[in-house]
């Protein structure tokens, strides 16, 4: 696989053959065998894992925001964990047009033993707010 990626970078025109169903099944079995089972977290546990990381990032994000944005647009977002198994994160605005970062319980479960990765996700969502990639919610 690595050689295929390197070959692509080098500009060669080699195209690897499509894998057989058996090869795909074998690779899938290997991945599943080496993928650790994520632990099921309660909402309380998910919040306890993610909230301190969010608070730590908030200090740095506020400083960055004041450096690159107008001070009025640097409101600290609300933080919410929603009880969904899917792996997702979102930056946006609530009904009062206040900034909010939302993570799913499934995301936190999958990153429970990787706090740096969880911090990366939260920082990424913070970046969307700082860079104004998400617009304010419009009144219906």
C-alpha cells in the first residue's frame, strides 16, 4: 500500500489491479482484528472526558481569536455532547445566534483513549467559528 502511495507521488502511471473479493475479505478481517473495541460511555462519562479538553482549548482559542478577528466576534461557544452513536462533530450557532460546538457520544467513545485526537477535533471545530466558516442562524 505504501509503495502504491509513493508511486502516485512520483508520477508513475502504474495502476494496481483491483483486489479480489477474497483479498478484500482478508483485509477487512485483519482491520477488524486490530481495531480496538470502543467502550460504551454514558453521557456523563462522555461529558467528563470531553469538557476538560474543551475548556483547555478555549483559553488558546480565545487568544487566537483576539489576534485574528474582531474582539466582538470572539464569544466563547457553548459546548454540548449529544447522545448519538454516530461519529460526528459540528460548529454552529444556537437559536439565539450564540456559538456552539457539538460532539456526538460516538465520537467521544471512539477517541476516549486518544485525548490528543479529541483535542484536535474540538480545535478544528473552534477554527470554523474563528474563521467564520459557519454563518449565524437565520430567523425562520
